[in-house]
C-alpha cells in the first residue's frame, strides 16, 4: 500500500506553481485517487469534440484543442521525469522547457484528437503507477529543475492543478466559442 502523499509545503516547489497546487482541494485529498478519476473527466470533456473541433483555437495566437491536450501530456511526462530523477537521487539540475516551442514542433494537428487523448490517459496511468510505488522517503526527496527546487511529492499536486487549469480555460474560452 503506497503511503499517503501529503500536501507539499510552499518551500517544496517554485512559487509559480502555487497557481496549480491551489486548485487541488486542501483537505482530505488522496492525490493519486484524484489523478486517477480526474483524467476520466478530462478525457470525457475533450473526447466529446469532433476531430475537426480539435483543430479549433479561440484566437489567432492561441493553441488548438489538440495542442492543449498534447501540451497536457507533454507537461505531465516532463514533470514525472523530474520526479523520477529526484526520487532516485539525481543531483544534476534538470533543464526547463518552453511549452510554446514544444507545441509548435509537436504537429498535434496531424493527429486525431482521440489518439492524443489516449496518449494523455497512458501518460497519466504511468504517472500514477510511478507515484504509487514510492515510499515516504522517496516522496520527500528534492531536486532542481529550471533553477528551482522541488520535492517529489509536490509533483502530483502540480499535475492535478495543471490539468484543472487547462480544463477551466477550455470551459471558459474554447467551449463558448465552439458553440457560438
């Protein structure tokens, strides 16, 4: 049975990520359970669109729906990699990444939205399995990425909040424009 992954303290992640962690309920949360169920809601939300709607962007400099879903998979993959490195005692600082460059080079528009959603689900399943296998000591290990220190246990909270963030933007900006 994996240990409970407690909510990280503010010194366990870069201040920028408070915007995501604050979206995760503060009381009585099983973060791995949250990640496991949240992906179903997200997949249903985006999966209700047609493939053509997946190519929609609500503004000229905004990502398409496919790019948003692909970005969520890429970001989770990167953050889980960071957690693997930190949990295993990596001492070398890891680089940051430019999400706009990643989205531009990914060619998500050439793929089916359903396939990108399937990828996001697979990435999430791998993330949950990884975190479930950690012990309390591994969860508290820290490492550096992009000039900031993180604990391993902060990462699943960042992931959950990041997914909520993009779901909110989708509901507030994409869906109204798609339905107009």
